[in-house]
C-alpha cells in the first residue's frame, strides 16, 4: 500500500461518513417534534431608570503619597531588605556564600 492508495481510502471513508450524516439529518432527524415556545428567548418588562454611581474618594492611611498629593502605587509591605549591589554579590561569591553556575556579564 502506497501513500496514494492510503489517501484515497481515507477520502472514500470520509465521503461515505459525510453522506451518511447528511442522509441522517434529512430523513431521520426531520421527524423530531417542533417546540411551540418559539425558541429560548428571555424578556424583561421592568423599566428602571439608570442610577449614577459616584465613588467615594477615600485615602488609605497606609498608602504612600507623592509630593503633589497623588497616590503612589505600593508594592505591599516589605518582607525583607535583602537587596545587595553587584560588588557585594561578587564578594559573596568569592567567599563561597553564594553558589553560582555561570559568569556574570558586566
């Protein structure tokens, strides 16, 4: 069996399957009872006027503010202050406190 025979067989099986589905939809599925409700449509008869919602201007106490009084986005409370600069990182690597796997590009 070569590729052409295989592909022709797959196309033939798909064509037969497609034809059987069309025949099923035309003849067997047509006998299903029709619904009398006209579809699934929701209707609402209430008429309520829209209300304007005004947010309350609140300033949280723990939120930092800039000099102009604008709110600054906070990253949350500090968990630790473990930031070090590059020179301290290199000295920690030289003292074998930090294990590194590749060189740091400068």
